[in-house]
C-alpha cells in the first residue's frame, strides 16, 4: 500500500518517504562533530549554491530540482536507523544533537524553471553552521542532476519548436534518476514521458504504445497491427520499421484506415524516411496521420530534422545524460558567517581556479524596456538597484524551517517558457558560444 501525498505534489500517490539524512558525505558529519566540540557550530552562517561557469558551449542553464530539494529538506531527519549507521562515525554528543535536529533556518533561491548563468546564486541557505552545512551534499545532488537534464531538455524543445518532445530515457539511466529526469524534462517543455513513476509522483503526463517485440510476437506484421488497433483504437501509433517501412505504412492504413493516429520511425535516415513516409501516407489518403521519430536524438539532430515532415520526437539517452553534460558543476560555499562580536562578515575561498566571492548575494535579471534580458545582476551585501523593468530572481523557499516555496509543476513549466522568451535571439542558437547575457556584480 502506498501513502497518499498531500500538499506536496498534488494528489499523486508516492511511496512512504525515507529519511534523506544519509544522502550525504562522511565529512559533513565529521565537520559537525568538530564544530560542536569547538563551539563554532551555532555561528550564524550563509551558504550559497552556484556554478562558476556554464557547461562548455552552453548559452544558458535551467534551474530544476527545487521541488525535490524541498522534499529532501523536509525528510532530512536522523531517526533511529540513521543514528545506528552513524554510531561508529561520530561521537555520542554529536548523535544526541542529531537526534533532535530539524532544519530551522531560511532558504532563498531561484524559482524552478527559471534560467541561470555563471555565479547565479541559485540557493542561499542561512542558519547555524551546523544545520546549513549538513544540507550541502543532498542539495548539490538534486540541483546538479535535475538542472543538467532540464538544460538539455530546454535546448531540445527549443530546437523542436511547436513539435512535441516525448521523454523516453528510463532504460538508459538509474531507475530513480529516470523519475527525476522525466520531471525535469517536463519543466523544460517536454510534452509527455514514458515513465509511470513520474506520473504517479509528480503528475507528469505519460504516453506509449508498443515496441518491436510486440510486432515480433505475432506471426505477421498485419496481425500485430490488428491486435494493437483492436486494443488501443485507430488513434494509436504504429511502429513501422521492424521490417520494411513503406510496406508497414501501407499495412497500417489497411488495418486502421486513414484515421490512424501516427506512425513511428526508430531507425535509418530519419529525414529521408520521413519524406518517403509522408508521401506514402498522403497517397493513401491518411493526410492527418502524424510521423514520430525516435532513436538517439539530441538537440542537434532535432534541429537537423526541422525541414522534414516530422510531427514529434522521442528522446532518450541524450536527454537523461544531459546531452554530453550530465552535471552542472554547481558548488556550495560558505560566503558569510558571524564573528565574535555577533556581526556577519564575508568570507571567501581564494584557491587557484576555485575562488568564491564572499558576502550574501541578491540577484536580478536586467531587462530592457521591451522585456529582453540584458544581464544577470548580482548584488553583493545588498540588493542591486531595480530600474523598474528588471525582474527579481530570489524567492523564499524555506522560512524558519518551514517550507513555503512549494508550487505545482506546471507553474515551473510556465515560468521556464516565460524566462526563455526573455532571452535575446542568440539564446536560440545551438552552436557553441558564451553565455547569452553577462553576469555583473554590483
């Protein structure tokens, strides 16, 4: 039996959720123990999660994983099973502290679906050092993965234009990563997913019909098509490349009639085949039957098919691996802390090639009077000045330990569409280049 999720992601069933406290690194707990012993654990601290750069060649990134991160924070508890694991790692005093721990600080961040650029402060965590440092690994895990998938998905949906994209990469990644990938892809504009767990947990629309094995199960391709149409109706999608594509198209129309919903091509020169199939369908009177293509597509192959008579794309491996960039390279750094006099002071890492910028940040997207993005403006120690056209980027996600930033997934999806629409024309380019807008510190 599954527990019913209420107030988190709508009325979708979800397995009873376990503690997320061990989704972390060993050194988070040893730092905590040492800070408790030195008396520094209660110092007020500000940590920030950001990326020093975009993945090579990318013009922008997409923020995803916010909703999943909020769930992880709510479930970050040290129950008896967790503490038993930690008994040989940290001392008794630390275990006692952990047993009653619940995050009580405040978190601000970019809203899910928005865009990010180098040094955008995606997450700002303020609390004691002890409670803020413990969230480092789980936040980085969620944001690095989900934002990488959403960033790849955004490029794909941009290349596809009005043609829908279907997420179908579950079999190419870890089973739980597949669920998160489907969620992230939906935020970035994918129409549906093949993953049923994503439907159950997050309400992501799902779709699917048949694979080559269903055709091979039957004595003839005609028998397979008849069985599928009898079960799923004339609006179904028939897979037509098991044997001979043109013959399969003819058989499909013979079985389903001109009301056949779609045919799917999963191999070969898909651009050339799409033209041939379109001509065959039209000659048979099936002018409204759509053509879907699948098989190792990425944003570049989708763009290359723009002139072909293709009506939709199924994307798997390249999506769930971030289309060559499976992580965003986000880091989580202490940027301010309380001093001996109770004042907050900026701190920063100065090591070569891995510098951080000290001081609490504020973020704003500078927009022209016409609403076109011009710069990512980061205020250090104080908010940047808004001229009235600009858009503030940070929202409150957690306040005094309570999650306040939860929202429906479709809100993130709509936000992504709007944020991408603010970009200048260069943001649509698939070629490698610099970030489409600069990051400015003030």
